[in-house]
C-alpha cells in the first residue's frame, strides 16, 4: 500500500464517519476502496474529487485503494483512455500498488454468476425489441408490464444464453434480464438488463466475448471479488443501490461490500461531464483533451496547475450529500497558495517598451542579485544582468498619468526591482506619435533597490536588459464559457463557448534562465502571474501558458460562500 497523503488537513465528513464507525464496531476488518473509471474519456477535476476521497480514506484508515476500470462497454472504450487515466491518477499523487483491476478480468466469473441466477429462476432471456422493452417498462407513476418471455423455462433460458454467448444472434436480438419485479416503484428493479449482445472488439478481451454485462451486473460483483468494503460513488447511483444489494444477496459472492453516495463536484464557468468534454474535443471547440482551458486533469496539468493544488482543493470542497456548485475561484485560490509558496520568480515582459539609462556607462554589465522566492529565503537568489538599455512593460508607463497611476511617468522616480531607482527624463516618439523609447537616469546610490536616504518610490517595476532576453510566445486563457453556468436557462451550452477564451501574445521577452524550465513546472513572471512552458515549447521558440494571474478573488467571494445551482 503506497498511496500518498494529501498535504491539506483532512476534515471529517459523513463518509469518514461511516468508515470509522464500521472499523470501531468491527463490521469490517480493514478498509478497501476503489476508484472505478469507465475508460471512455479523460479524467476531469470531478473525478479528482472521487480519487482524493477514495485514496484519501484508504490512506487515513490504513487500508488500500484499487484502480479498477469499469470496461464493460467496448463501443465507447479505448486503450488511449486507459493509459491517460493511469497517468492522471499517478500525476495526482496516488498509487494503487499491485491493485490495478479491470471489470473485464471478471467476465468469466460474471457469466457463471449469470448462469447461477438463471438456474435459480432469477434471470431470463428476453426477446423484446428495445422499443417494446421501453413500452413495457412503465413510468415513475405507472408500474411496468411483464415481458411475454418472462416465464421461459430454466432450460430454455440456459440454452439461449449460451447461444447468445457463442454469437448465434445479432446485436440487440436478445438480452438477459434479472427477474425481480416489474411493478417495483424503483424502475432500476423492473427486471434490469444484465447482459446485451455486442459483436464488438474489446480493448482487453479482443473478440473473446460478444455478450457484455451491464454496469449494474458488473460493479457490485467486481467490488465483492476485490474485497471492497466501502464502494463510494456519486448520488446518481443512489437509486441503483437496491439493485447493487439484490445481486450481492442473490449470488455466492466472496465478500459483502456496501455502496455509499456523495454529491458530485460541479464548478462554475466549466462543465464536468465526459459526454460534453468528448463533444468539445470531437467537434474541435478545443485543441484536444489537454487543451489548457479544459477541466480535465491533463488540461489543468498543461495549464500549469500543480497536483498539490488540486488535492488541496478537493480537501477544501469536502464531501456532502447535497448537490452544489463550487466557484472556480476556490480552485484557483488553492492553486495560487501552492504556487505562491513554490514557484520561482522570474522576469518576463509581455509588451516591451525600451528604456535607455542615459547616465549609465555603455558596455557595462552588472549582475544584480534577485531573490528566487521572497516567500522562501532558502530558494536563494539568481543573477540578472543590468545594462544601459532595458525593457520595461509598456503598461508601466503613462505620459499623462491619472491620479491613481503610481508607476513610471515623466519626471517620476520608480524602483527597478533588485536594481536601481530610475527617473524618467524624456519620452521619444515616432512620427505617428507612438512612444518608442523612454530616456531615464539612475541613482547609483540605490544599488539593489534601496535608498540610503530612505526615499521610497511608490512603484517597483520588473525589467530586462535588452541584450539579455529570449523571445517567447505567451498564451493567455480565460474561461472556456461565457457563463458561470453554461447552458443554464435553457440555452445550448455549446452556444455559451467563448471564442475569445484563448489569446496569443507573440514577441514577448523573458529572462534567459526561462529556457531551462522543464514542462510541468510553473514559475511566477513577477507582477504578471504564474506561467509554465507549454509542451509546444522548443529551444529557440519558447511557448508559455498563463496558469493564473496573481490576483486572488476568492477571499472576497468566500464571504458569500458557495453558489447554489441556478
Ligand atoms: P461523467 O458524468 O463525467 O461522464 P462518469 O460518472 O460517467 O463521469 P466514471 O468514469 O463512471 O465517469 O466515473 C468514475 C468515478 O468518478 C465514479 O465513481 C463517479 O461517481 C466519479 N465521478 C464522476 N464525476 C464526478 C464528479 N463530477 N464529482 C465527483 N465524482 C465524480
Ligand atoms: Mg459513469
């Protein structure tokens, strides 16, 4: 058992209380949980909540957590998804040890158990068409009607089920159903389908099978085979729980797991549904599953969100039984906390404006010591070259500043971080009146950014020596949707996609040391935000993604608490 603990303090919740109670009362000997993704898409941050919960509980109670692929539907499942899910769970910081499992590993056992149910008169082969099955199912207010095939003899059912298995019938010709109660108030108990015919290659079992078990006939039994004690899932499975229990009670399973449900995670400004994410990718609304605007773990990773920030967020969100929507600012807050603590500081200029320090000797290069992280003195300092010709951010100068603008302006002195105080003495313009250069003077007595006479400029700017930069492309991201609740009020959520959610800045300038930042590491461009190299980045053609701006709006929103779903 090698799962890793999360860094945020764990709060107790109703699930942890249940587990603690079960251990205390001796109802279970140890705790075994599982994370059961269907490999039909990439994991999103909602799944991260479930992963942190299942692996977290196992770790806290000295148990173990399995990774089990719920691969019962070969029409939608692919090896690419299996690989990405394993990589994402590992990246998030969890390890299933030797407990990598697949529902498909149990196909033979599940088939035998289906035969057991037929033999005890609790399952039958049904020939109704999909359409007829729907008509017989009834509604929430009306009971269903028995299929005319419900009273087939056990021998006939055994024969037909075997012939289904060997491939005698086409897709959809017959199904195997549990014989429970067509009048049940719970529609899940109205003779649910256990097996359907699908002549389809399976990513793992190949063409060994042409009948596949449904989720409901696979999940609980897989839990029982693996000795899962607490089978934790989201609320939409609550109505399936009686069926989960029915199969376990009617089959000779080796253990007796229990299912518990919690509320799924929803986040403002995005959508956590694989079906929608699949469409976003498939229809080209984004560049792929790992597009930095996607709420997938691969997207968030590419965007520069550290795994620890996501784990902290999951801990902050907690576990409840009521559906709610969490503000995306809370996720960003958790991520900023980690980045503020860890991210190395660097200088980069998104929109460069040239500055010439007139009283600074030509050809002189001074190595200034700049702190790598003011939050962490152990991170040390780095050398940043200072010369007569510099770049500053165009936004940091105004020729005719309004009252509240404290940065550089004609006649005004500002601090260049870790370097000198400079004063703007002149503005150079092109024939069209655009500012192309500033002339400044510096005060040699302020080396390192402090004045011996206690002068304190109101602004501190970042800068780069013009002879010491690398060019870079910087990609800025906003929310993928224009609404905090995409598709609310009857809108089509695909009409809510924001075409301006991605913007590219070319001809940015960065410190030369930024060429060495590996993909997967996020740095702070001082005063601008957090940025990380994109996987498209190459030597000589650096590309950075903006992870987040520096401004944290969560504190303000926190007072209001979480939003309710509209
Ligand atoms: P989606 O609804 O996005 O298609 P899913 O529930 O079909 O997701 P699965 O692969 O079946 O995806 O999910 C694996 C596990 O993750 C399940 O136990 C499911 O309950 C949980 N899970 C899925 N979405 C969320 C979410 N938004 N919040 C918390 N847990 C989730
Ligand atoms: Mg599902």
